[in-house]
C-alpha cells in the first residue's frame, strides 16, 4: 500500500558518481567505485534543533535546515570524490566549514551583489523602488538560470544531474510503495516537488516580495539588508515548499510547476547502473521493515560511520 506523504521523511542529493539519501537520523552515500562495485557509507546525524527547540519554530527552522544540509552535502561530496578516485582523502571538518563559507560568499556575490548593483543602472529611466526591486529580482533569476544552463554542459556535472534524476525516481518509487528495483524505479518521473531546485526558485521569488518592503536605499545598505533578511527569506521559502510537498491542492501544484520545469535542466534520465546506486543509498537509510518486499540488492560493500 502506498505510504502517506506525512509518513515520509526521506530526501537526497546527487554526488560524484553516486547519491546521498537521508532521513532525520541517518545519511547514506552510495558511490559507484572504479571497480564497478557500490560502496555505501552511512552516518548517524543529529540536528542542533534537537538541543534548541526554539530553532524548530516556523520561519526559523528553514535557515537552520539549509545550513545543516550544506554541511551534510559537503561531507557526502567529499566521500564520493574520494571513493570515485578523484581525491586522495576526505575533507576535514575545517575544510568542509571553509568550503561552505566560500560557497555562501560566492552565492552572495552572484545572487545579491551583482543583481542589486546592476538594477541601479535603471535609475536613468525610473525612480520607482518597486520597479527597481522587480528588475533586481529578474536579473537574479536570469543569473541563476544562466549558471545552471552553463554548468549543464560540463561532462562531470551532466553525470551528477543523471544521478539527481536517479535520486528523484527512486524516492518516487518508494513513496508509491513499490519494490525498489531498477525496472520499477525507471517507470517514475525524474522531477520531484520537494527538490532543492524548487526551493532555490522559491527563494528568489519570495526575496522579491520581501525586498519591496525595504524600498531602494543606497547600494551598500541594499546589499546589507538583502543579507540580513536572507534567513527569513529561506525560512519562508522552506515553509512554502514543505506545504507544497504535502498538499494535494491543484492550485498549489500549478504554482510549483515552474520549479518542476527547472528540473529539466538539473536532472537527466539516469542509466540503470545509476539507479542501482540510488536504490542502495535509499535502502541504507530505511529501517529493514520499511524496505518494500522484492527490492533489489546491488551492493557489494558497506561501511558504517558515525559522527
């Protein structure tokens, strides 16, 4: 019998030659080794929200989850790069923290500094702050789309996007309550409403709405205000995508359709051997009783790690 959406708490991420799946207490990163075997690393995880319940409040939890997801994702990428033979050793906690910080700074430059600076060029034509904010939002969205489109031509990224498709298909299959086999998984779509791509698109739309309330001050004050309200924007965006992922309302599904379309860029149809990796990753985070009967077994190696 298919599981109810409210009973599911599984998400994922594509990595180098593999897939990372996670639930509330565990992550599993499955990677196709150069030998052809599948290696799976599992880690127990805990959230700071468990120690500080105030961080579970709506509009707060979204930004906390975003930062924690970045850290977990970087750790999974480090393991996958090493397992796939692209790194000699895994990144240390300090290296992961510095990489996450660099990613946040780069994202701020690309999606905050450049758009708000470029929008100022429209001052020769209008002085309406709402128009300025709409132009800024449009530039930000254009930069994002060009970035995704540009990296999609890179060979390594294209394979990551295929594993992204395998991740989505596998989660769809699990949500439908079907056995996790390559044949079953490949029947499902590669687009998923809870995808991080949807989240990023929603962040950009929500940001436009919030920025309107701050008018159009001087450049540096504009940049600082954008950075200051980013946690609130992320929190609101998380609540929207969380609601959309659980809702059966037709209007809600229509509203998130642009995010699904965007996944045609960030996912690619996966090969069967990629689906095998995604299946092993998902099985590794599921309790034995929750693995659908008849699911395939494609794994050769397994190692358990805690953090």
